[in-house]
C-alpha cells in the first residue's frame, strides 16, 4: 500500500529578522507523521500567501518550486531503496542533501556542478568550460593570500579590487578580466540569495572598460576557396561542409548539433527553410536555405527524427578541425564556428538584406546585436576609402613630379 505523502509550506510570523523577512518552512507529512524542515528561503510576512502556501515574489516561488521538486525526488528515491519511508527519514535525507557551502570556492564547485548538468541538458558546454578557468584563477588568488578558501563573511571590497589587479597583472584583456569578475560576483550573489550575506560587499568593484566588439569574418573569396576545395580526410571534409553551411545559414555550432529533421520545412513555392529555437537565447531563427546549404544538408539525415541531421563530434574536436582546415587552405583568419556565423551576418548586410530580416534569420534578441555587422561593413568601407584617397594622393604626387622633371 502506498504511503500518504504531502508537503505544506508556511512561515513563522513570530520570528521576523532585522531586514523584515522570516524563514519559510516545509512540513512533510507521511502516513500522519509530521516533520518540519527549514527551506533556507525567506520572505516578508506581508508577501506570503497562506492559502496557496507560496510567496508573491516570483523569484522566491521559483526557488520554492525547486525545493519541492528535490523533496519529491528524494521521496521517490528513498521509496525505491527502502520500501517504506517516514517523515523523519525523508527530513534527514533532505537536510544532508540541502547542506549549503559557506565559503567562496566551495560554492564555486557547487555552481560548476550545476553548470555541468545544465550543459548536458542544453547540449552546450561553453559556460561550464569557461567556469573552469574562472574558478582556477580565483583559487590561485586565494592561495597567494595563504588560504585554501575564504568565508563569505570575510569578503571585502579590497578583496575584489585586489583580485581585479591580479587578473590584469596576468595579462588578461578587458573582456577576459570581466568574465572572471562576473564569476566572482555570481558566487557572491548566490550567497546573498541564500541569506549568507545581507548585501554584496563587492558591489563597487568596477569592471574593465571594453572596446567595441570585434566580429571576425572571412572574405567572400576565402569562403569561395573553402567551397571549391574538397578534403580527402573525412574529419576535415565534415568541418569544411559545416563551416560552409554555417556561413550560409548563420547557425551557431550548438544549433548545428541540435538540428533535427523536424526543424526543416518547405514553403508553398518549394523553398526549403530551417526554423529552430537557438540554444543560447531561445529565440526562433527562420532561415530560407541557400541552394548550396540545401545540397550539403541532403548528404545527411533529413528523415529520421530520432537522430540529428549532422553527425557532429564534440565542440573542441570540431574547433580543432576548423583550425586545421584554415591552415590547410592558407587562410589567415583562424577559422571557428563563430567566424562562420559572423561571415553570414556580414554577407547579409553587404547584400542589402534588412536588419529586421537578418535578426530573424540569426535569432537575435534585439536589433542592436544585428547592427554590429553594419558597423563592420562601415569600418571596411572607411578603410577602403582611405586606401583610395592614398592612391589618388600618390598619383597626384607622381604627376606633379613628372611635370617638374619635364621643365
């Protein structure tokens, strides 16, 4: 017979903290036996809906939902392992699992594990891989201070500013320095959310000023060279086709990996297109297919929806093949999936396609992201004009010199 199992959430209105909030508790009931457990979450008494057992704050409710799910999962797991579960047993399981780290590096490791699981779910490891370097830099800096870790309560503004100088001293660019500072701030805000800190002590630690973003792309001639040069090596040939396909569709690498036959459609006039939500932004990209892109896609799986269209390897392996492809063809620009995507954006702008259409094809959240490609072409036009002016000045100088020699 299955046990009766319920969760009920409430607050202790009689114990309000100095900041005006109080703890949210969970009452677990199994077969009439009750155990109460602190969720580690807080809200103001006036923001609590007693009838619904939830807060009026959406963020707190999201955290409560996650807590409720953890208890459900623990109950199901304990039932499978032990057969019969009491409220006290379930409480002990949750308390052990709900122990939160109180120090900076330990929280970083916990957050990295969360990112690892997320990377599997969304099939993209970029955030998880980036967190490794940020965590290592933070560990190195703390080690230089003679510590293995640091408690959140010991963090000061001086710590944050010194860490920033440490990163700059390692020769990091403004962008990389800010990535590392973002990781530090991320961990601090986790501590604030959990009530370990009342405020962020690093709030006044400023970020490095970055220059205008540079979107690297290749010329049409280089793209044509890649199109016209098949590779004997299978891995290089796959990389060549994927680079060309991305250059003609604007799909990022993770979106290429997540491309399935059901994302492919056909218009009334027989024109094939791709309609897919981008993994990064969850915005839908709508891309009418270039004939060459359609030809490449026809070489792979376009029928079995249980498998992706392209048999792609890991991101790191494909990055190596892209780079090798560029070296083999003597292309100066280091080829990456990002370069292919940016090449698509630049080519669309120079072809006179509207910003709104490009934004839809690239799945951008707003037009500002798309307008970067217009800046690229403006810079190129300006440089080309400088070259033209220089040639004209040189020609005029030569003509004047010839006149003087003729005298």
